[in-house]
């Protein structure tokens, strides 16, 4: 396998030794997400959560991939309730029942570890709890579709079929992406699609799968800050994200939780 080889779609095929770097970076992102969990409770600001993440990135000798990225100045994105993604941490106080996605990307030895997961401040509503469960399971359905010879359409179809079967919708406006020694690269990993469509998966491809699932319609809009994306109908939204690498007979997840806390205790 040649590290420098690109497919005709511009997707990089990584070398066998590259998996270790991605596992190390992914584990660091997952560890930080493990550690911030106990701080999520009513009365805490999203800015305080981001401060903790920023400090842990520094203490662990890592680099935040988001600080300075296109002018962004935070070590995480924190998206609460109807915020779909790219929520900016700040003075917002969490209330009992709020659900939130925290997204962290770190750089270790040149490799990017990128993951996000859901948290709950206090006790979630029945609908919110079910949304979180369906979103988590939709991600895992997508990951189960990853293997050489499958297509990116197979991944999207698995997620879409499951989520819509649960009477929820899949956001179309944002997608997963290739990564490795860069933050964003081909391919775009859509979370909807048709089986057999799109580029074929090959051993050595690294990318994220990060479905955003809404209780209402899939439509979104970006606010005036040019970052925060929200549901147009103000319905709740949830997201889970893993970074994965295609292997000879399936895939490896680079961002597994060291403490087994990827899914929130609710």
C-alpha cells in the first residue's frame, strides 16, 4: 500500500503504519470527551466546558485543530438542543433537560483525532432520550457498512434507512469527511444515499462518520455568526461522530472511549 496514492476521487490511501498514529490521536480526543462528561450539569456554561477542554489539550501536550481554524477561537464546538452543529461556546447556562453535542479535534504527532458525542444536563425528556439513542444507533449502522468493496452510498443508506424508520430525519447540509494528517479532505461522507452509489471503499481510507439526526424536519440554517447551524423548525437535533479506517475485512474505530463512555449515562 502506497501512502501517497490517491484514488481518482482524490481520496488518500494510507499506509499500514499510519493506523497507529490515528489510533493515538483518536484516543486523546476520546479521553478528553470522557473527562468533560462529569462537568455537564445544569448551571454550567458552555464556555466553562470549553475552557476545561482547552486546558486539557494543553496539559496533554496536544494541539487543538479548531483554535485558529478559519478564525474560530475555541477548543470545541458545543451544540445545545436545536443547534445541529458548530455551536460556539460562551455564556449560555445549561438548564435541566438540555442535550448537547461536544465536538473535539486534536492533533498529536501530526495526526488528527476527531470525535463528538452527546451529553445531558440533568434529566432528558423522553423524546430527547430516544433521539440520542437513535442517533447513536444510526452511527453504528453506518460503521457496520464499512468494508472494502462497499460504497459510501452504502454507509449513507444504512444511516438514512434506520433513522427514517424511527420517524426521524437526517440532516443533508453537513457531512463526514476524510482526515489523517489533515483536518478535512475528500471524501464527503454523506449520511443519506443509495446502496451501491458513490466511491468504493478501499483499505487505507480514513474518514469520519457523524450523522446529525433531527426530531423534526431535516432543514437547517446558519446563524449570523457564520458558524452556528440550527434546525429551521426548532426541533431537537443530536449527533455522534467517530473517526474510522477501512481495514482488509472491515474497519477500525480510532476514537473509541477509553472509559467506555461514548454513549451518555441517562
